[in-house]
């Protein structure tokens, strides 16, 4: 029972977890490169690394959203038709959509602003 609950909660909050991981990676890496002064090679490569991480995280958010829309995933597929299934689908989909917007919103400044400027 506990494993099922953990799986449901991870799927429900997947958008927020993906955004948090992306946020920590992007700003942690940027802060590390700028604070250590690792040179022009790292500074030049940083926008590409951030763009790659943003595409991966946004894509995973879209995968979760797609799974919700087709009715797959923990808490959705196993529940009978009714209010609880609608709850799981709407909350999981809303959080995944929010996570997608948050990931894109987090990646844009790093790509637009001069690194370590």
C-alpha cells in the first residue's frame, strides 16, 4: 500500500519535482561556474547546457501531461470512473502544465542574459 501511495504522490507532483530539479541544476551550475571563474570555455558552453536541460525537463513535463490526458499513470488508471479519478487527472495535469511553464520560465533568463556578467 505504501509503494502505491508513494507512486501516486510522485506522479501527482511530477511537474513540481521536475521544475525543482531543473531550477537547482541550472542556477547551481551557473553559480558554480561564475563563482569559481572556470574560464571562457565553461562560460561559453553554459547556455547550451542550460538549453539542453530546459528541453529535457520541459519534455518530461509534457510526457506527464500527455499521460494524464490519455488517462494513464498512478492514481488515474487504477481508479474507477468518478470524482476521485477526475481529481487525480485534473490536479496531475494542472501541476504538469505549471511545471512546464515554470521550467521554460526558469531557462529563459539564463539563455538571454550574459553569463557571469
